[in-house]
């Protein structure tokens, strides 16, 4: 039981750290920049003004790629850090 409580405290600490960790992801040669935190919350989207003059479909595609990459990066970071906290803790039927 103590081990479970310790892990719970570590998870709570990690969740705070994930919210503080930020990643910038660019697409379209830097025309689209997205900032996301380690918890997966999108914080900012910046679009180059010249890029907005491009073809609508190209802008949409670059934006979509940047959003997907940012989400993937946050998820990967989150999972890696969570595995560090839960390593060695096995509950039958949970994992």
C-alpha cells in the first residue's frame, strides 16, 4: 500500500512537470509553429504572414501536419516519463 501511495505522489509530481515542459514544432519550412506542453495541451499557434498568402489547401495541410507532430511529441514524452515513474510497480490485471 505504501508503494502505491508513493507512486501516486510521483505521478502527481510528474503531471505538474509535464504541464511545465514545452515543445515547439514547426512545419512548412517554419511557416507554422505550434507550442504544446508535455501534458498535450496546445499553448500557441504561429503562422508566418507570407505563408497565409499561399494556397488554402497547402496552408491547411501544413497546419494539420504540425498539429499531429506536436500531439505525437507530447504523447511520446508523456509516455516515456510515466514509464519511469511506474517502472517496477506491477498490479496484476492492471498492466
